[in-house]
C-alpha cells in the first residue's frame, strides 16, 4: 500500500480528510471536524480521534 493508506490504517491521519495527528491512534479514526459533519448513521462506521491534529 501507499504511505497515506498505511497512515490511515495506523490512525496517524484522519480517514476522511488526511489531516495528521500529534500522536498515533493505532486504528483508523476521523478528526473532530469530519466527525461533526457525519450523520448519526455514518458515525456508526467510524471512530472519533482522541488526539489533537498537528
């Protein structure tokens, strides 16, 4: 896979907008801005990031 794909899988960046986080999550996540834009149904398929963006 490519570097960005690996970063998404490891939770280094947002799965939707690719913004990087200060710390790695070790699983795919979405940033707070993307989380706020998701519908309740869509939120079922994603995890919200717990670390701040860079």
